[in-house]
């Protein structure tokens, strides 16, 4: 279900499936087998390695079969390893050992262009044009890079709006950005909490806050999915409201990337970033990503630059020119192992 779509009624759907196979209720084991048999994506399970019960810590092996696959429900923290990852990582390690520096430009997955190999696949996952996406760094670094460019406070417009109990990457990065600019988080960090007795934020309350305080808000920066409650925010509607008040609107998609449908370009999001090791299954240290809407392709605002900030066509002329890339990259993507893992998840053979 994408942001803005009508709600899917899971109870109604389950009752229809229960009636189809004639079992008493949705707790019947036959229903699980029925749903698995008709699931077009069921074969994807075979493409991942599952930890065995015997290899996990703190498992009471007296109540499970040690050789059975565990039931893994931790993709919100670290996704499972695709079986293809081991082969791709070993290929890159062999290349390093056999070629040394020549691995930078040698197929498969030349290290100097390793991020480019996965751009189209990642862009499709976030609903972006490839030129709007950069694969680089980790989540927190990318938040800093994006806020350095988009957060330019003034005496009257200096607040950053976010949810309370935001993902720590967001909270600490925003707080430090405020302090670096000489501002007090107590007055410039606007954290929204749910109503008393409620667990999630109402969209109407977010829109009301933007409408009432938007003239003092420089950046709206929410999570696509709130990691603590699982709330999927209405990205399109909140983005539109913030921009109408003159705010830049950015999103941390750490728990939304590869988890829910995203249409960042269509929704006119200003900027966004994400890690890839959760539902993207790239492994701890996998390359994070960033999105900047194509509207800013000729934007002249100051931003953090590095070697990879310059166009590929002139990057190796070594003349320290200023032909900026339209992507927001800074440096050579690190860790060929993480890059190979990233490629495994985005269809690189």
C-alpha cells in the first residue's frame, strides 16, 4: 500500500481466504499453507540464507529442532543475507588479490563505478529518476550532507520539525546541525508527539502544526516509517503541506526503503536518505542512499563537496575543476565488500 492510497482491509481479505478453503477461522494451519501456495513471491525465500536455530545465541534447543531454519522477524534491524552475496563478495576479494589497483576499472563491478552499477535498481525502489539518486556513506553522514545544503536558518525561519522519539540517526544529526549553527535545540527543534493516550501521530495534527508554525520552520524532516510505532506517514500530503509554507521537506526512509512503495519524484519530495541493510539486505555497512529531486539539478546552493561530487566525464582529469555532478555524491564508495553486497540485492549478476 503506497502513501495516500485507500486503506487495505486485512480482516476482510482474511475472511475471504478462510471462506475459500472452508476452515473454521484464520488461525487454522491450513490457511498458512494455502496462502503460501498462492503467493507469487514465495520462491524468493529460497534466495536467502536463514540462520539455523543451532547457530543463534540464547536458544533453548530442547524445544526446537536445532537444524531447522529460524523464524526471522528482524528485517527492521538487519535483513537476511542473499545467497548471491557470498559469491559476489568472494569475486571482489579475488579481484583485489589478483589485480590490486587495476580492480578500480575492471569488470565485474569496477570499484570506481561500483555505485553506478546499482543506481537504476535503487532508483526504481524509491520511485526516482536515476540522476536523482546517489549511493554513498552511511545514513547519518547522508543526513548531515543533505541538511548542510538544505538547512539554511534565518532569524525568523530556523526550526526543524520532526516526530518525537525519532530514529536516533535523525535526532542526533538534527541536534548537532542546530548547535553547529549556534542555535538552541530547545527552541529550534520542534518535536511532535501523539495526542494523549494515542501511539501514533495523526496526519491532521502534522498538517495543522505546519500550517500554524510553517513560517518559522526551515525544514520538515520525518521518518517515512516511524521505527518505534511502525506508522507509515503520508509522505505526499505532508510534503505538499510543508512546501506550501515555504519549508524544505526531507525524509529518512531507513525503515521504508525496500519495504513499502515509494514515489519520491512523483510526490515532489525535496530530499531523502536511507540505509540499505534493513529491508534492502545489503549487510551491516551496506551503502546508504540519498535522493535530491531533479528540480535542484542546477541549484547553486553551497554543499559538501568531494572528488565524487564532480562529473564522471571529468573526474579523472585531476585538474580540480568545478564541473559538479548532478548527484550529491562526495567520495569513492567504500568497502568493495559492502558494494558487492549492495549489487547482489539490486540484480547485478
